[in-house]
């Protein structure tokens, strides 16, 4: 298949799934496998991560006014009851920091041992069950937190720790981890989703830029030891990557607002059921369809 068409299709998949709790990584890997793209190809592995920037730019644009308002009220907050430690900006950065260290330490091990389609299928299935149970449990309780401005330092640290699961276990979904974690500490659905979105901006921006630079400019030691494949970029590869970024940006613009409205009305059960069915399908038919 033409690589430009492949990039368009992968950009659509990324834009559709990045902020839904269904694992964009798993969906991109499945799509690449179905298009006969080698899953161990260094360029396409880098591409899968970097095109997330398109979705992140879309989210940043949609949340720009909210972010500007947070910056304007830092550190006292809108009602004057926040501090340097529990303002939404601080909580987002703290949760990001909590995620970063274990994610970096365990990244290579995870990629080596848990990057297969079958491992992702298990993560989809288990994550779907966990998400369904937590969403049902949370729906039976009255949440204590209905605005990001009401969150505590403990809640942010807990959500950051849980986000690490998505870095260690591909297919878990960063959105699923943070949303379910938020519900467990008494955030209502919209607030858990909003903080998940806010946290995704620094997390995914750092992850994509770091991976891109690591692949196109690996250390001399890593290259010598064969630990980091060196991706040589040419004009075609740049264009393929840019296409994926632009398409994911456009698609994500439409998905985020729709997702917010859906969650307010219906919750996360549909996405949990989808994860479970997809996980089962991959476990049963994955080796036959993907090889």
C-alpha cells in the first residue's frame, strides 16, 4: 500500500482513539499489522508515537481558554483557596512528574516484553473489565469532586501513578488509567476526564518529542551496542509523518468535544464493552488475521 495512504489511515485511527479509553497504541499497532507494516520497523515504531502530537495540538487548542484561565489565576485559584501545591497547574505538573520517572525506567523492558499484539489484547480485555467495574461502582456513589479546582495533591499523585500503567503495559490506555483512577478517588466523570485531558498534554508532548529525538539522534553508545535503531529521515519519510500529524489533528478536533458530551450523558460503559470484545477477538483471531 502507498505509504501516504497508510499515513492518512493511521492518522484517522490516531485521531479517533487517542483520547478515548480504548488505547490508541493498540489500535495503531493492529492497523499497521493489517496493512502489513513490519511491527519492528524502527521508522514506523517512531511514527506511531510521534503522530500523537497532532492529537495533542488539537486538545491544546480546544483547552486553550481553560489553560489560560488556570495560568491567570495561579497560584491562588479562581476562588482564592488554592496554593502552589494544589492549584490545577501544579497538580497537573506533579502528576506528570510522578508518571515520568517509572515510565522512563521501565520503557525498554516494557517494549521488549509486552509489545506484542497478544499482550495488548490481554491489556485491552483486563482494562475493559476494570473500567466497567469502576464506572459502575462510581455511579452508585456521590462524588466529592466535581471540578478540577477542588482536587487534592493526593488525588493528583494517585492519578499520576496509575497513568504509569499505560506506559508499562501497552494497550492499557492512558485515558482509561487516569479516568478510572480519578473515579476511584471520588472525582465525577467529567472532572476525571478533564484532568485526564490536562495531564495528557505534558505527558504525551514529552513522550513524543523524547522518542523522536532518541530515534533520529540516538547516543553513540546506544548505536554501538545496537540498543537503539537509528532512523534516517528523508523527504518522503518527513512527508509521511507530517500527513499523519495533520490528519490526527483534524480528526481529534471533532472527537474530543463529542467524547466530553457522551461521557456526561452515558458514562464509560460502551468503551469498556468495546475493549472487552476487541480483546477477546484479538485473543481468538489475532494470530490468524495479523500473523
